[in-house]
C-alpha cells in the first residue's frame, strides 16, 4: 500500500478526476477532504461513506482510505503535520487536541451543523482563489483560513458531544464530557463536586461511573490524562515539566514514573519513537 508524506507544515491541493478508483493509501499527516461536486464512495479504515457536494471528511495519520468515483469529482485537500501544529499558540494546540481526541465520534462527513455548510463552502472557494491566483501573502492568508476551518471542525465535534445537564437520562456521556472539559481542574473532578453537578448521591458516583465505563472514575481520569500527555509529546515541543504542571502531576518525576507504569516506556522514549516514525 502506498504511504504518502508531507514535506512542509501544510499544503492545499485542488484536484478534478473521473479516475475510478483512487487507490487505497495511507499518509503520515492530517487531511481535510472537501467535495466541491461529484459523487462516489470514500472508504476510511474499511468503512464506506457515500460522498457528494459540500461533504467534509477528516482523516488522521495512518488512516487507510480510497475513493470509488461514480461521477467526475472535484476535491479540495488541506493537509498539515505536527510541524504545523507546533507553530500554533497554546490555546490553538488545546483546540486541535480536542479534535484529535474526539474525531471518531464523527463518522463520515464531519459537518453535522447545517448552518456551517455555506460558511465552509465560502471558505473553500476563497482557498481555491488563493491557490489559483497566487496573490501576495497567499500563504499567510491561506493559513488563517485553514485555522478557521479547523475551528469549525472543533465546533461540529462539540455539537455531537451532549451538553452537561442534570437530566438523569443524559448523564452517561455527559459525565464523560464533564471529565474531558475539566481535566485541567482536578478539584472539579472530586466525587463530591461531580455528585453536586449531576444531582446524585456522592456515595453513588463511583458505583454509577464503574457501571457506565467498566473502570473506576480515577482510572478513567488517569487514562484520559495519559492520552493527553501522548498528544502533547507527539504534537508539541512542550518540555516534560510544562506537561506535568499543566496536567497536575506533582512534578516531572511523577509524570515520568506514572507514564512508564502505564505505557511501558518513559515520556522521552515515547516522543523519540513517534519522531522516528514520522521521519522514517
């Protein structure tokens, strides 16, 4: 299977093809695929999704995908890698982190909010104009538009995550969302705080959570924190002590011991391994 690489932080590509099929391939970068017009099927990790005009797909590194084209299709591709991510601000990295951790909740087209479709269409049209005309400051403007598109992606993921309410019928995913939202504020993740928020007994919180997820609340919180550590190690240049501070580990040594206990390697080893995969 062909593996494609990206040799600059980000790029865009406009493509029209009637070739069928576009063969299965993987790549070592992130990709947004926008369908301008045409119809067919996109296969992502052996799952088939019909595509048509104004569909937007998000592909992660190592996703396997291909296209079966039924009607001549115009695609617009937006690709970016970890170098692009590392160039962004801390607030922007947090937004991308949210996308990476939750993208699997959006199978197929990522645009779940109908009101965003004309906005995305106008942004893609602007990107095509920049791509074709190559005006001065084209790259800088393109990057700003790409960031706006990623913000829309994050918003659409938010729309599929249930809001935090005290409605007993919606506690399940809401409780998980509450943990994700407050992972940087450990005092809000105490059983007493969560019990008050969801209007249930403090003595029942742990039992309810175990029934919901099959693991204890503290175990789930730790696993989620370690997943965030992995994201920062792979997609940012943050130092170990900065990651430890942000995710409320006692210090760098505490982070290293915990990570090694659960992952079987130190954070620095994990980072080196991921860097080697990308460069290889």
